[in-house]
C-alpha cells in the first residue's frame, strides 16, 4: 500500500512538473519581428539604375537578425542585442531590398549590369548617448566598381537619426529612417557622377 502511494506521489509530481514546463513554453511571447516597412518609390529618374548592380556587404557582427544597441555613455565598446525583438532578415539583406526598391538597382547576378555599386555596412545600431537619448546610426563605405573591378568612385557614409524612445521599436524606426536617407544620398551621388560623365564606363549616358 505504501509503495502504491509512493508511486502515485511520484507520478503526481512529474505531472505537475511537466504541466508547469508546458505552461511556461506556451506563455513565452515570441519576439517582435521588424523590417523597413512598405516599398519606397524610386528616387532616381535620370540615371538608368537598372544598369547598375547593387551589392550590400556587412561586417561579420551584423550577419544575424539581432537588433543591436550600444550604451556609448557607459560601455561604448560593448555591443548588446534586444532579446524580445529582431529583424526579419540580416540588416544587409533588408538594406539591399530597400535600395533596390527605392532606386531601381539590378541584382548582383544580373547580366545587364555593367558596374557594381557596393555598400559595405560597418555600423547599424541604436546608440545611446544617455539612458533615454539614442540615435539610429548607419556607417559604412560606398564604392562604384566597373566590370574590370576598378574603383571608379567611392566615399564614406555616416548617417544618424534620432530615436523617439529607449526601446527596440524606436531604434528600428530610426534605423529605417537612416536607411531611407542613405537611398536619397546615393541617388544624389549617382546623379552628380552622371552629370560629370563618370558613369559612361558603366554604359550609362544621358
């Protein structure tokens, strides 16, 4: 009889333990997933951007879907990530998708493209300068490369956009705004290069 009661107690304890685990798993909220929103209309009309292939590369620490932030006011060398939020894809893929929609670039494997516009993403994070003050920071290098892999033009980019609050969604909105601004800057840069005749090597003429 005692053995029977002991077995019942063990089974009851196991059932309670499994039930608690199941309840914990069911109550765990999935992370919020973000992208850059709806497609943006093309920002370049004069330059035949479809003749330029776009390639976006990212530093190794930006290869994942994590949303990065940095506490510049207390621990500036440390990168941290939000545990309850993430990007729908690595930042380089999201940025490439937006720039293609915004400007009309060809894909990197397009046979039509004669030159490559390469964006090397080095920083893409929400940087806090105080506990409740932060900016979305996009930094990198832009290069225009011809079919013979020669550098035709290039420059560094550094864009900051204020975040409205100290949370992931505010960082996402600021970084999406910075990405849109990058598209506008690239459009203006390409238009200037076109006016100077620097895009003739790419088969682009007015």
